C-alpha cells in the first residue's frame, strides 16, 4: 500500500493545487468578523488566563459548565488572540483549502489561523476527510488553527475517538484500496460541554432532572483517552450581575501581543526541530526543555500523589508550565508556574468533570 501526501512538493500535489498560481498575496482570505473581542468577556479571569495560555502554547482546551455561561463565546474569542500564520503555515493552509475547493480566483493567502466549527451531525468523512473524490475533512481544514467541537458529547462516540490519531500524528490518514492518502492535521482541539444532559447539574437555584446513570453515559461518550489529551480543562460558571455591569478587561490586541512574544520564544527555542510549540514537545525532550529544580520537583511530586494523575498528565502539566514561563519571559519554570499549570489540568483525572464545585 502506497502512502501519499497531497501537500508535498512533488508531482502529487501539482494537479490538486492548480488554483494556487492565481491567488494574489495582498489580500487575506480569512477575516473572522464575527469572533468579537476578548474584552467582551466580563469577569471569568481564570478562564481568560487559560485562553491566553492555550493560544501561546497551542494547548488543547476543554470548557465545561451550565448553558449560558459563555463557553462558546470564549472559544470564539480564543481565535482573536492567535498570532497570524507565518509564510510557510499560510502556504500549507491555503493549499488545503484549495484542494477542498474553498478558494476562488483572486482570493489571497490565508493569513489568519483557521477556525472550524463543525456541527455535531457531521459525518466521519466530513470530520476526518474522504469521499468519492478524496478531500480534506475538518481536522485538516483546521490545520494550524482551531477545531472547535461545541457541545462535544453530542458528537458520535466513534467520531470523537477517531480524533485521537490526528492529534497524535498531526495527520489525517484516509485509506482506500491499494492507496493511503494523508493530509496535514496539526490543529488545536477546543471543546465545550454541559455538566449533564439537561445542563443544570451544579447550577445554583436550578434543578437537574438527570439520573446518575444519565450523567455517566453523557460523559462516557467523551472517553478517557481523548480527555487525557486535553492539556487545559476549565469549569465555567455564570458571571454575576455585578461582573456583567463591570468594566471590560484587556482587549484581544493586548493579549495577542503577549502571545506573540511567547510564540517567538518557542520558535527560537525549537528552531532545530520539526515542532515549534510547547504542546508538541516529545516525551524525550521534556526533561531538557521543562527542567525543574528540586523545589519544583517536590511540588509536582506532591500534586501527582494527591491527584493520582497519569504520566501523560504529568507531561501535560510540565508543557503548560513551560508556556506560562514563556508568557512571563522566564527562562526557568518556577513553583508559581507549576501551581498554575496544575490548576488548569486537575479536572478529569481520576474523577468526573461533573463533580466540580
């Protein structure tokens, strides 16, 4: 069986990217005019900090809480603090969208990170790719950007589990008789969920009509293997009336400037490798780039014993701590960075998300 990448620099790509030569370079294709601004989020300081960390390190993100508390709104604002694509990223993303038939003549290279929000009724071909004429799916259309699954437990269980391979390999592999085709799929997975099917579990002054079995089945669709690949998990609660009437916080522009500085640090640090962001540090390089002194090591060891989290989660905490250090332009990871990283990761390991409170 032959494996073919449709975006390589060989003849395989030439017939699929015929529109590239007609694309002008002076106009952006993707301008998210409906994403709003981060300052639209009132209160929610921990959530906004998590969005900044996720954007800086390209960490997968999961928000859970009652309906109407701003989960979907927050993920859309995440797109507004991502840095623009560099030229190589822009070319790759534009090629993928060209193959998918989403470009027209005179449209410019895609400069902004893609934001894809498929509906929960989407098919496996629509998400992973395929069809009679093989085309990239949402995981590839979100390459170098965000794949947003709103109300993730509403998606089919087998489809959610199919995301594990693209997350690990950064490829969407589509197998056909005698031929295997793959598209790039290095995306940032962002998901939201209610605490239970009716959404009222844990909500003050509300009644939840779901049984324990209902709640268990609801969360079981997510699967521990997929959730284990989410670096940042944040419970979201409704904001108070006082917070809604309060002043706006930092704008997307202000936060994006800090994110861009952290991204620059990462690009320089990993310039000799085939990855550029902290979330992609392989296990063999964790000790080198997420080095902890004795004080930090003891602190992490105590947290691991108390929370009973997996080795993958341990690496996740270290990667997030490295991103937090980069945002503060610190060369070394300090205890405060470890504590904050643990705070963003502690939900979901050895416990159910719906027990938060």
